[in-house]
């Protein structure tokens, strides 16, 4: 059965009904001249919003800005990491080099993509099949996941921003990414052609090594190449001069950062309520990663209330929390930076609600929501019974691009619907939940929404 055609008479009837309603005409006048989201902001709801919290960690400066890139996951971990680091070393203002992390992720992820092409060819995957088509769709982007962070930091360490500052392509990565994607697709063809002609594994490895020579040059020209060793000079809060180095970035992480923020002590918990994915199970995603031989992505799937409880425990202990969510949903970005289910009154504006007509599970199944952005929880508020009502969120869009000087307010109910993962120290996690990390994960296909990358 197919639907009957949409007739001209039916369209005329729809038009007449639309203009019979004065509110439709008023809404049309507003929305054809203003941003729809601005028009939808609920004034009564906005008046209830206050950026005041029951618990808040010691926040630091400056507010960071990822500019025109998808580096939120990179910025978020460095924002969380710098809190205990700055406290320990008595520093007033500080940033880790997001550019340093970005550089190594580009190099490592290019090689990881080529490895996926090799593995998919060995599996006998067709170039026009779903897996290879998916891999070729976005060979290298800016976004990432928690375990990919662990891979870069454990292999390459971290560096102060002053020792490897931003470049143009760090702050606006689309041109560099377009070049890399084109070359990686070209290399994918070369690899598959080599296997089709009977090339040995060693011959293919030699070809990939040659390809990486070119990738290294492109990335180095666009981003610069970090020094093998650096010396960091700074003043502490007492205006006392200090100097660290010369050290490698890995030595810097191991000696000056890891004792106070150890990425290996952090665990990633997700909340995926789809009926196909049980709580209390471990999951991974096919072909998702960034470092060949690195730690695979592992999702410990738990109910959302467990995630929120662990966030609260961490914040009470003074530890900020890396997390991922669908940032654009129900978001009044320039009106206080509010993530709230009721802040946008679509029902009044359009006479229909938007997005909330489906459950969280159904939004994942039908492609209406997934994890899109990573930020840092720095506080939370409670009601008179101690129940969590809202979170304070440090974003990475600078002070002027929405929120209260760079911070957002996220209601607890919003996180229940659009929050997807948190990273907390394992000392706060129960033994039963930790045991899941010792199980063999269920493998989700590469295109599963839980494989989405934070941008």
C-alpha cells in the first residue's frame, strides 16, 4: 500500500486553516525575522533559572574556546585535568595544550583509519558494503570518545599551552580535514587494490608507511610539530618564578600531572536505554578508536540515575566530571545557556511539541538523538530533600558564545533525556559495576549511535 498523492485541494485546505488562526500569523511574523529558538524561549520558565548551586568545585581560569573545530572532548579532559594540577602547583591561570593533543590525534587516527581499511579488506568487506561505506564517509574528524583520550595521553603525554600554542588549523580545522580525508580515501583505494592484486602483508605495511610519511607532512605543515622536549617557565600565585624541564610531554604527564589526575583511574559509564542493550553489560563499537594497539572503547551501560549519583559523589569530593550529551536539544544557548526540557515552548509556537513525543530509547533508534558534545560538570543543585535538580557545566565555547561567562545550566530532567555518558574515578564506583569492565564487551556495529563522537 502507498499513500494517496498530496492534492492541490488538500494543500489549499491546509493553507486556509493556517491563516484562520491569528496565533499562526503572529508566530510566522516573528519566526521569519528572528531565530526560531529565540522566539520559542519560555519567559516564565526562564525567570525560574538561577546559576546558583548547592555544591561547586573550585573553578579556574581562563574559560577555553575550541573555536571552529570539533575538539570539545579534548578541551573537556584538559579542563577537568587542570583543576587538581593548578591546585597542586599553586597556579593562577593555566591551559594544557589542546593543540598538542590535536596534533597526535590526527597522526594516530590517520594510521588507525588505514588499519581499519586493511582489516576490512581482510574480512572480505566490499567497498560498497555498509561498513566500508561508513568508514569512507568520514575518514578523519575532530571528535572523539573517552578511551581515545586515554590512548593519546598515555602514549604521548600532555604539554602546557604556552609550549605548543594554537595554529590557524587548530582553531579552524575544516580545510586541513578536507585534505586529509581526500588523501585517506585515495590511500584506501591503493590498499584495497594492493590486496586485490595479491600483495603480501609486508608489502601493504610498506605502502601504509609511505602513506603515513605524506600524512605526517600535511599535519606538521598545518599544525606545527611539537618539540621532543620542552621547558616550561611560569609564576605561581605568590609571583615566584618556576621552571620545569627540559622534559618530554610524557615525562611531564607522568611526573607533574598523573599523581593528581590519572586517566587510567577514570572509567566511562553510559546510559543506553534501548531494549536491545541491557543495563549492566559492557559494549564496544566495531572499528572505533584512534590508536592502533591502544585501549579499545568500552561502554559500561547503567541506568541514568546511577550516572547522576556518581557525578554527585565526584563533585562533592571536589572533582570535576567529563561527560557527553546531545547538546543541541532543548537548548537556550544565548538566553542564559540553559539546557532544560521546558525552556523552549514549541507547543505554543507551533501547536505541536518537538522531540519529546518519543522516549529516549526511541530517539536513539529513530536517529533523533545521540551524543554530540563533551563538557565538564563543575557543580550541582538540590531541592530541600537533597534530590539533584540541576548541574553547572563548564563548556569550551568561550565566554561570549552562550551561557553565564562560559558556563551552562543543565536541569537534571534534561540530563535524564539527553545525557549519555560520564567519566568518574573508579573509587566512587561499586564493585558490581566495576566487574562489568572485566567482561567481554558486546560488539555494536560501526554505525551504531553509541559510536558517535563528541564534537
